[in-house]
């Protein structure tokens, strides 16, 4: 048995990982390797610990903790795996209500690896996604958490602008405080050792789940490697990966693997369980994708379709013809040879057999938020994607055109209307430009802006104390993104010679350079000593030019994706109708309004009042405007839950 060690000990405040909903009592994970000792408890008897053994299954509410100098390897039934280091504790959560959280790492260090599909999890920065075959290490101490990408890529999506971390890059942050980005140049690997973006087939098999085909009707056939075609009977059959299935007209087949679901309607031919990890490779026929319980990917001639969690799609594949894809709900990513698009409900595209894509924009059936052309804002919407209407009646007396592009589409799109035009804004930055329509066509750009969508509810408390960040003089570039309070900083030289007097040199783009004498290899600076800007610093030994730390760069900037308010009422998910109480806490200098009605702040920056959504809008929009931090909207959908 090969050792799968992790090797650090720390405290993780909280890490949630999402997976598909499972029936109560269904196993969520299995302990497959253990080096040293470990204990477990059960949901019915929490904190009553007993010995944990290899092969044991874990259900919602159960927990596993490792002993000192021990590590464990846990396989997730949904795909992917979790490695725990010494003195680590993980509790499995399962699904309750609308939650899809699989587990929480309550102490220790965790390495999380995705299987053949992307693996998403929730962090204090928003939602993160490990790409297929990727692996990250999560480590934290107290309120400080760090991510390090070991293989592949990880994308942080929920902070208003997607942030991609590649192999070897790190991101660390203080919960409720500053975000510290620490990025180094990835170490190059020999060509034969480069990590693939997709999981290796051997790894996919290790992390794989049982594939079940449920046939309704007669005449279906299956072809397995090295065998002849044979009948596939009605009912449930466990399938061998890479089995080819033919379904005649009038017969249908549902395919399930863990939380993945897709159904095939004849006449059709599909490959079940591809080596690259797709649930199906559709050769011919109609396929319906159901991603209610988890991300689902199918391959088609020229590309692939990835239905994100909660999405549904119809796919029509015909031999020698392009594949038609229609999103029925949620977000559906369509990947071609050189580009991709993300469809939302009502949108469709065509995938050519050579991998080319075409997109047809659909007019949204609802409006969540209306803004005046020229405004840029961050929209906090727990139910994103968000339908935003750009109002331009003050600019264009007649018809106008809005060009928009962003995370929900690879190519830009245009839509015309009178008075305003709605578009679907996906997570991250969505840019728009407004032109008035003239006799000769669209005129010059009259207004433009950026709408950044963050999938959060505003329930997080605003920080009330300055965060503390430690930065090492190691020659790298650091970025501290502070929220509403400038950070405290500790600048250190971890490899400094012992017992030597030192001088810390600090240079800034503006202002005077500083030289600080110190007897210790670290210097602490209180909040406010370093304002926004870029700094260079290094340590040296007086009179000894040969011994000095690398010159290190530090940038301090305001985090535009930081919460602008703590929304207390109405809570996310609560049913809203008519006038409701709107209450929360903002920051100093902010102005709060709903539907054009101001809600004044008291001495503690709290606000409370009655408000209702604008006529014709499907969401109540709480507007927070700050002279320095910009405009933020917090949405509450009407008619919820």
C-alpha cells in the first residue's frame, strides 16, 4: 500500500464541499487508506469516538479524525477524494433542505482532488472549482486560510470576478479581513511528467462509480469490448465503461453514475462511460441531461456539453449534421474545438462536427434588476445568473442597441429594444456598451459599464477589526486586498542569519523611502502605516552587502468584491411579497436605497425600513453606494422559496 501523506498540522476554520443530493443514509465516502491511527463517531452518537478501520463507510453526520503523525485517504462516492493530515477532523454533512454540502473540514489540513469531473466547494471568498483531474491543498490557522494548487487549475468564481489559480500558485486570506494573494512562478516539469488537465484514465477508474442503465421498451442492444452485440433487457443493468448501446425508436434508456443523470430516446446510439470521464458520448439520437444532483458532462461530435449543478439541457445529435443544444434551466457550458459558450434557460447553440459554435440569444422572460446605462456595479445574487436590464431612454429617444459580453458567453452578443434591453449576466464580469440606432445602423457608443455578478447573499458579517498579514521577504510579489480596514502587516525574513542586527528598507512609488533598524528578523506595522499603493522592501545586514534578503514587492489595494453590507432582513430564501422590512449594516460613507427610496444610517451604520421591489422586477434590489467602493446591489427574489 502506497503512503498518501499530507505532512502539516493546522486549524481549518471551515471548508464546505458541494456534491449531489443523496437519500438519507446513503454512504457519502469510504476510508480506503490509513497510516497510523484514526477514530470515528456516528451521527446518532456525536463525539463518542471509536476506532476507525479501512473499508468503513461514512454517512451524513458521521466524522473521522486522525491522530498525531497519522494520515488518511478518503474516497468520495460522488467522485474525487480527500486526504487528511495529522490531527485533522472531517465531518460529513450530506444533504439537508436545499444544501448540497458534502463535508466540513473542522481541523487539520486537507488535500482535495477532483476525479473525472470538476469538484466545487464553498469558501469565505465564494465558490471555488477544481478542474477535472486537479488537486489543491487547503491549510489554515485560526482565521487564516491558504489554497495551493498542486495539479491543474482552480477557479474562484463567487467574488464578483473569477480568479484562476494555476499549478504552483497560492492564495491566502484572513476570514473577515484582508485577502492576501501570494503567487509564485510555477516550477516547470519535464514534458513527460506534465500534469494533464483531464484525469488520467487510471485515476478515473480508481475514483469511478457504478454506471447503471435503466431501459424502458424492447430492442436495445449493447456491445462491450471484445464481444458481439447482445440484447440489453428492460430494467436496470450495471454497465461496463466504454460499452456501446443502440436504442431503437420507441425505446428509451436512462443512465446514472452517482448524482449524474442523462436519458436517451431512440433511435439512438451512445458510448457509456468514456475514458475521458464523460457520462455519455452521443453518436446519434436525443439526449436529455439532468444535473439536479451534480455536474454532468456528455461528449458529442465536435465538442462536449457540461450541465452545471441544477441545470438541464436537451441535446439533438444526428449523423452528418450539427448537434443542437438547448438549455432548459440553469447554466449549460458548450465546448467546441477552440471556444466555448455558457447558455442559460431558453438559449440554444449549434455545435458543428468540426467544433465550431453558433449562439442564438433568447429574450429573458423576467427582469431581476434594472440599472441606468453607464452604471457599473457588483450584484450579489444567491440565485445567479441574473437578468439585468440596461435602461437607456435618457440617451436614445427611439430604439437602442446593447452589446454585452462576459463569463456567460465567449463571443459578444447584441440585442435591440426601446427604452431598455435585458441580458443574462453570468458569474464574474459582464461588460456592456450602449448605442442608439440610427438610419444607417448603430451609432457611436453612448454609455458603457461592467456588471460583476457574485453568488452570495450578503449574510456575512462585515469585519470590525484590522486583519493581520505576515509577508516574507522572499523575492515574490504579494497583493493584499483589504476590505474596509487597512491591514496590519508583519514583514519578515525567514532565512535571516541569527543574532545579527538588521535594517529593513521600504520604498514606495510615492513618498519617502524608509530604513528601519531592528534586532529581530521581522517588523510589525499597525493598521494605516501602509496605505494603498505598491511597495518594495528588503532586509540587509549593516556593512555586509553580501547578506541581504531578496527584493520583494507588495501591493495594497481595495478589494472591489468585498461585501458592502451585511443584510439581515429579508433573509435569503424567505418568501417576499409586497412591502417588507429591509435591515442591515453598511460601512461609513455608504448610502442605502431600495427602489429609489433612501434608508438612512444610524451612528452604528445600521439601516432599517419598509420597501418593495420595482414594478415589473422579479427581485427586491438593495442598493449600496459608496464614494470610494462603488455601487453594490443585494438581491432577494420575489416569490421564494
